[in-house]
């Protein structure tokens, strides 16, 4: 057997393992669990960190203000140094639409060691504590919620005894690049953090989706959120780990009626979204970077390469094994494409999308070593203990 055939066999074996042994990550049926409504609805404070979000607030904030929630609920929007009138626009939307009470606060510049979003979240939680809520809903400024979203989240947390109930918002897929890249983003995330494992008691797998996190207030104090994760660039995963580390129960699934309204029309926009934190996901470790590059190449790039090289070189076995691995890969992508209502012919293009993600990850490392590091809304963090820099 040739070396390429051996490598292709390993790739096929890896796909068989991913198909059957990685928490069935490719399935899309992990949705909000049982929603038995409580006899008395607990109070909830909604915390929205916002920095230069005037473009998306008209499509998102009214959906929060219009929540049909039977208990006491209030929205706290934290205007984190915006220069586009985010805070005033939020007040105007509240006056125009009514609904839940809105408080707009401003935290000032974050001190050394804090990422911008978490500093804003800390300020919002501080404002909310005066209301003594039982739950906190942490949601991003670009997330639009169906009218019953808060009600469904609280009912699920109450029925399941969860300390965190998080939904992966359905991201926008309208431009050609969004269709190619966005579903794969969720696919790769689920592959790293299988949703079934996250919700299982005793499992060490922990993750959340930062756009929609319902958090029990008592657990936030116990797990020291956000102070205990103030260095985190990937704050949603860090939050879930802190909750599990404090003995909490976490649930994460796909959303049905929670949507991101933020557009990513160009490849450049999507590239920045991924590369800003990809190397942080690898803990800024060069060995993990090399392993990730090698793993992505073996799992995603070898199958189509084997088909082409095997067919061109007359090695039928190599081409057939490569085609089998490619077929399993594409098959695992089909459910998510259906969830996003995208054409199934995108499934065989997953190797190309994986190549883009590989390059984004390498670029993330390059930016880190150039001192640019991760970024959030114009603030960059070259190291976990870096002083935030406006730029």
C-alpha cells in the first residue's frame, strides 16, 4: 500500500470515529428541553453589553423589550464607550416601543486584565444585583429574541434544574460567503463541544453560546462570574467551565427562535470573526497549533486530495477510500445545512471551508505574535494579562 493510501485509510477511520463516537455532534435535535412552567415565575434581569451597536439595535433591542414574560423582568444595556450613539438610540427605542423597563449604563474604561465585553457584563450584573433577580439573561446586542424566548429559557432551566441554559443563536446566512462559512462555524463548534456531552451531568465538556445565556444569579456569585473569567477572550466557554467547576449543571443547544441579525457580507468580515479568537482557543500554544493544522489537513483535506490523486495516478483503492471518507464528511454536514435551510450541494464543499478555517487559525497565531492579539470592538488583547488598547 502506498503512503497516501495509508494516510487516507487513517482519515476514513477518523471520520468513522467522529460519526459514531463524538457525541453525535452532527445531529441538530438538541433543542430546548422540557418547558414545564413554574408555579411562580422568578425575576430576571437581562444584561446586554453593547459597543458601537447602533446598526443592529433597531432589529434586536425591541425584541427584548417586547418579551412576553409573566414574572418581573428588566433590561440593562451597558453602553461600553460607544462612539455611534448606541446608548441614546437604546433609550429612544425604549421610548418608542415601550415594553420591559430599560436602564442604560456605562462602565468606563476596563482596567488591566479585563476583556472589554466581560467588563461591560460585570457592570451590567452589578446594576442588576440591586433588583435581586433569580436569573440573569446575558445576551449580545445583535441577538433578536422571539416574544416567548425568555419564558421558554426560564421554564427549561426550572424544569431541568439547570444553572445555565444557553442557545446557539441562528446566525445570518444571506450572502454567498455567509452560506459557505457560517454553518461550518456552528458545525466545528459542535464537533469540539458536542451538545449532548455538555448537558450530561458529570461530563467535563463545558461550553455555552455567548449570544444567549440564561444564568442562575446564585451560581454567578458562586462561580465568580465574570470576575473569575475576566481574562477570557472566549468568554462563553470560560463561563460554562466556571459553572461546571462550581458544581453547576449546564445545557447548550440549537435555537429555534433566537437569531443573530449581524451581517457578515464579505469574507473579510467572517475572517475577522474567526481569527480574532482562534489562537486563544488553542491557549496560544504553538504545539496545539501544529496539531490542529495537521488534524484539519488529515481529516478534511486528505479525502478530496486522495480522490484526485488516486484517480489521476490510477490508484483505484486510494480514490475509493478517499471518496468514502469524503462522503461520510459531507453526510455529517447535511443536517446542519438543513437546519440553516441551505442547499445540500454545499456539503461536498466542506473541505474548502475547512481550508479557510485552517488559514484563519494560522492568521490568528500570526496576529498574536505580531502583538495584535484578540480583539473586541476595536480593543485588542495581545496577551491574557494585557492592558486593553483602543485602536
